[in-house]
């Protein structure tokens, strides 16, 4: 089996996410014969161009006009096309990516009851950037008379939803996990298992703590076969 592992860009205080993801891959490899793993570090990945002209070029317009974005997108799409299993490290929580949000984070950490901003609740920026590159018409999905149809059917996905705090909640987890599931299913990847963890609950070391029950999209689950 060919597997693709997505390692998110994280700060030094969250290296436990990489450790858990590596342990999870080891556990899966113990039960899958001859598994080959391709690793994708998402650090520094920028989203695909938003304006129509650049987006058209990057997403498969005129192949005679190559650009860096198009080349990067081709590379990332090729990786997911070659994989039978996609393992995603997904930090769950607020993701301060601007000085303003960083200031909110600092104040919330030093003052009890200080309100948190109601924005930046989306996915980890580099993970969302990865989706912006790999969701491509006529490569990973196709427009039909009945609506978009995913072209990556038959693949499976395993999502490590790692609570990073301090503002995670069940609602936020469900929201961000739903975003991941929706984009995977848009490409035709419907067999998805979600495992919730945090700094103290390492699913690789204590597999009985795995919580794959979060399934906001209602799709089928990939049942993890891990020895307790």
C-alpha cells in the first residue's frame, strides 16, 4: 500500500503532533504489509493563486505557459493520486497568523475571562493551502450535469485531529473536522476515520483512547485495526 503523510507546520511547543503522527504511521504499518510512505512537509506552502487568470493557469489552463504554482500543484496532485491512504496531521484550534491575533492570544493567556476573537476558526493555514492545490478540475474532480464528481474514489483517509488549545471545543473540532471531510469527499475520498488527540492522549501509545466517532459529514468510516 502507498501512503501519503501530511505533516503540518507547527511551532516548537507543538512538536508532540509530529510525534503522534509518526507513531500513528508506525501502528498502521504494523498491520499493512509492504506499506510505502511518502512524506509531505507543509511548512511554507502558500495557497494557489486566488485571481482567475493565475488560478486558471495553476489549475490546468494553458500547459504551454508553465509557472511555479502550476508545477507545485502538479507535484502535490501527483502525490495524492499515487496514494491509497492519506494520513493527515490536523492541528485543531484557533490559528493566530497575524500580529492582531497573536496579541489576542497573548492577552487571553495572561488575563482570565478575556474574550477570544470569533475569527480564524478555519483549518490550519498550510493544510488549507494544500487543499487549494490538490482540488483541481479534471484531475481530482470533474464537473458533470449532476454536479461535481470526485475522481479519487477507492482511497482512504486517516485524520489525526490534534487539539492544540487553549480555545478548542467540541463545536470547533466538529467544524474543522467537517471542513477536512468535505474537501476530501469532494475529491471522492469517502472512507475517512478521524482520531481525536491532545498533548496527553497519544493514540499511538494508548490506542483505546482513539475516538474515531466524530463523523459530522455522515460518511463511512475507515475502521482502524490497531492492537490494544
